């Protein structure tokens, strides 16, 4: 069955369904990369590129805003470590390339995430609208069925009256009224009072 698969996919990835967990993991990654950056400072290892990991996680979790905020945090941490522990081996081009890379990653991935989420919401809205139209069509079809049934019974009762069989005509009319009331009640929204369900009507049957 495909219903189970669809239900699981609707929940979304963990970083979308649990923003607090995404923030916690991203914070841990920022801390771990910063420590590694401090340890590797002066060795020539480009550990700072790992700041892309928490930035990407925030972009996929919170969209464009999360990506840009993550990029700002990542670049700020990189700058602090370089200014405090660096040996000055990164020139202006290195600073610009790192800033451009991390902010482009946050912006592009965040924007793509926002577009995917917007598409998902549009698909959900379209599915709800389609369901509403299908329900309306179903109710219209049931209404036509009720109308046809009542007209047929009324035609039979009219024929019986014209034939002089008033008693049978009254029985048909009584049965038609009961059937019509039941069929209409099935189309009406239900209200729950305690354990009983009653159709919502415009007025009480006891009103004059």
C-alpha cells in the first residue's frame, strides 16, 4: 500500500519537523569546527571549510533566513579564530573568497529550501481544493438522486389519486416523506451531543 509511504513522507526530514534539534546540532557543529580550527591554526589545513556543514543544516531547516544567519555566525567564528590565533597567512582574497563561499551557500541553499516548502504548501492547498470540489460534486449527485426519487414517488401517488386509490396514494406519500427526510438528513452536517448525533436543521420540528 502506498498510503503508509505517503504518511511517512508527509512528516518531512527530522531537521524540518524538529527545529530545536536542528538548532542543537548546528550549535554543536559550530563549536566542534571552531575547536578544530583553533587546533589546526597555523598548520595550513583548511578546517574552516567545515563551517559549511552547520550553515547548510540551518539553511535546510529554516530557509533563506536561517542560511544567512548561519553564514554570518560561521564567518564571524572564522574571523575571530583567525584574528586571535591565526598567523596572518590569509590575504584579502582569502577573506573575500571564504565570505563569498559561505554566504552564497547559505543564500542559495536557503532559497531553494524556501521554494521547495512553498511548492509543498501549494500542493497541499491544491489537494484540499480538489477534495472540496469532489465533496461538492458528490453532494450534488446525491441531491439529484434524492430529487429523482421523490419525483418518481410523487408521480406514482398522483397516478393513484387519479385512479381513485386514495389510500394507496397516502401510503406512498407517507413513505416518500419518510424516505426524503432520511436521505436529506444523511446529507446534513452532524452535531454531537453526548453519545447521540443529530442532523443540524434550521428550526425545531416543534416550532409552528
